């Protein structure tokens, strides 16, 4: 069965921001079927109504790799909790599981079934920065890592791409994706 990758943009993003199209091309060149969907509702629509749309739009199986940036990484926690298969890998870039700042965060669930999340992914990575301007920092990554295990990578790279932080490539992601 073909490997597939689904790459989720963050709040206010789209499939063309920062390193997402580059990573999509890298993975496609390695034989992945790649989806980079556009979800304007990420972190705008409440997760309870948004999540069923996401789950209904994609196929998840043992060959699936999930990548999420910021609000898209927070979305992955809900996806992993509610799918009924174990995916190959999930990488949460600038992810978080609690409000990282004073802003509204409709992408977050009120609570998480950490055991279910852990049981639905074989290989899990958290990539966070100590210098994240939005609070999606290494402490957020550590909190998820302590509940789920996996691998935590801490950098000093801001938000790993933003309106004022060009980040056209992300070689680390290309290296760690199976």
C-alpha cells in the first residue's frame, strides 16, 4: 500500500505558506501521495464541529504520516484521538495542547484522552522553539512529550515560518519523516 502524507497548515494559513509546499514536493519525490488541504476553519471553528469535516475528508491508515504546523499541530491531537487506526508517524511543529497565549483557541479540545492519542501513532515528534512569539514553545512540546512519549526536538527558530519569518524549507522534517 502506498505511503501517504497529510500536511496541515496553521491558523490563518493555507497550503502555500512557508515550508508546506516544499515538504510536499520532497515527500512526493520519495513516493508519497501528498495532501496539503486548505482549512480556513482551523482554529476559527470550534473543534467539535470542525473535526468531523477533517476526519471525513481524509483516509488514515498504517502508512499515513501526519504533519501539522501551529494550529494544524494542535488539530493533530484531536485527529489522533478520534481515528480508529494507528498511523505510521505524526510530527507536531510549534504544536500545543493548552492555550499558548491569551488568544481564543477553538482548535483545542476541553480535555484529551492521552492514552487513545498514544495508541493511534507509532512514531511521534514534537518540534518546538524556545523563541516562539505565540507561546507554542518548548514548554508546550514538553507537556505533550511527557504525556505521550516520542521525540521532542527543541530549536531556537521562532515559529518555524510566519508572515514575518520566511521559512521556505525545513530540512529537519525531510530527514525525520520515515
